């Protein structure tokens, strides 16, 4: 049967569906009979409830279910016959004036747009690269040493300096009044490592054990403690103990403690370099992928399905509520979150998703099994038991689907970089690692 599709605007379409009343009623009767064989009702033995009694109680809900099912089937069949790619859910309303013995419905819906991608050879993409040199290995080695440092008490005459662990008593007051969280005894922190506000560290630096000092401290306006944010407190601090840090030597003992089987410094540095190169690779991929996606969006022309954008905004709002709930915000489920805050981001996500899908379809950029395996193995390589991590990924289709999405994006990135005008740029290791 020919299906008439009416174009309302851009991506919006309308189809009129008709269903014979007798088909609806026949299905309702059939379901009620099946229900009568299993339903339990007072005064009747199981399986012996008369159909007319079942119809009185469940007739409306069964009729509603049948209507939904039959209209859904009719819409799916009509969309398939018209070769339409439906985006989102249709809005279906009953239509008056249907022929006798028929029910008519209008289904209004959106279709996926035609995606036109311009000439990628004219796209300009900045591709970053970075090397892992000795300085990066030395810096990482220093971090590993700090993680395993020990502390020994300094002499009484020694002053606190950066890297020392100090034990202090302190009490702060605002306008002469104590405040919550402003007092502590035997409190330890490392000087110069940002564990305390700068003014506090500056005051303690240079003090000796047994000394006391009063100093002003201005809390930042965005300080997490709302009661003191933006206010200035007077603190009295007493240094009770100063301990100097002792870092382990870079030797075979350190290498073995870090799980290096060969137990040599050379093997330790090689292992650090391998791990850093893996991290650098992932960060470069993320940055270059972002540049490629920006170029793709700029080269694509398409209309956005409103229903898909709305669904994406709904997901983002729910994500925001979940985040608020995790942070302990009271009544996070009821918090007013305007959807339009997320519209630009939602539109970009939908646009990018449609463009990438079209590029993958048109150029066969789907993830191949061997690519999935290679990526999972690379992710697992940094763990103590890689084989367990590999089984973990392959044991859940959702986790594997996430990997597949990343591999597809990598395929798209390489495809675009091979065609675009690429401007190579080298970035320093520290700069790359500092960027989120």
C-alpha cells in the first residue's frame, strides 16, 4: 500500500495511519481471554474467571495497550515502506472523520537530515606532537621518590622550609570571635606544597619549633567554607615540631620497590618512559581529535532534528542533577535547571554525532575487531594484571561499546588528517600534561 508523506517543515513529516476497528477489537478479545486463564480474582478459582468479569476490570487498560501496539506497528510499517529514517518518537493523535469501521491517526515526526560534508582537503587542522625526554623522566622519578619519602625531626634551631613536615597548633578569629574549623591541635602539613592557603604557609615558613606567631589571613571569595569566604581572620599559630624529608636514593632498591623485575635504574627509567609515552599518546589523540571534530563541524551542512536535541538536553539535565546529588545537594531532583543552559552543547553533540556517523558510513570507518583488541590491550597495559582488565572489557557489551566509539573516533581522526591541510605543532611535555 502506498504511503503518503506530507512535509510540514524542514525535517518534520506527517503520515496518516488507518486501522480497522475489528482488528483492534479482535486483539483486545484475544488478550482478555489469555488474561482470564492466569488472573487471580476473589471468588473465582485460578483460570475460571469469566471473560466478561475480566473485561470489566481490565478492559480499558488492555484496549489502551492494544491501541499503542497496533498504532506503533502501523507507523513502523509505513515509515519502512516510505524508506524514512525516523528521528525520535512520533507524536500521534487520533483523527476525526475516519471512514466507518476505521480509526485514523496523524503521526507527526522528524526524519534524520541529509548531511553534506564539504571538501576536507580545504580544512585546516593543527596537529600536536610531543616527546618524552630525560627531563620528563627525571620529574616523574622525583614524584615517585616524594611518594616514598620518610621524615626525621630537625634540630631545635632549624627553621621550617619548603618540603618540611610541620606539626602546629592554630586558632583563627574573625572580629575577635572563633569560627567553625578555625582551630586545630597537632595539625600536620607539608610546607610549600599547597596544602594550606598561601598566607598560612608564608607565616609558618622560617619559624622554629616552639615559636608562635599571629598573622592575618584573607580567605578567598570563592573559598569552600561559605561562612568565612571573603573575610579576613587573625590566626595564632604555634610550631611544635619540624621534620625534614628524606627521599630514597635512586638505586636498585628503589627500582625493585616499584615493581621493576630487572631491579636496575636503567629498567626503571625505561618503564617510566614507556608509561609516560602511553599517557602522552592518549593526550595527543584527545587534543588532535578535538581539532579534527572542530574542522568537521565547520565543513558540514545539515539541519538538526529538534527531537534529538531535546533528548540530548534531557540527558544533560539528568546528568547535572546526578552530579548535584553526588555532591550532597539537598533536593537535587527538584533543583531548577533551565534546559536552555545546555542547548548550545547539546546542539553541538547532535551535529557532531550525525556528521561522524555519515563520514563513517560513507567511508567504511567502522571499528574492526583487531582494532578493538589492540585498543583494549593498550588500555590494559598499565595495570598489574592486563589479562584481567582485558576480560573485564570483553565481559560487558556496554564497556566494549565505549571502546568501539573511541576506536571509531580515532579512525575518523586519522581519515580527516590524511585529507586536510595539517599544520604540525610541537608542544612541551609539561604544557601537554598541564592541560585538562
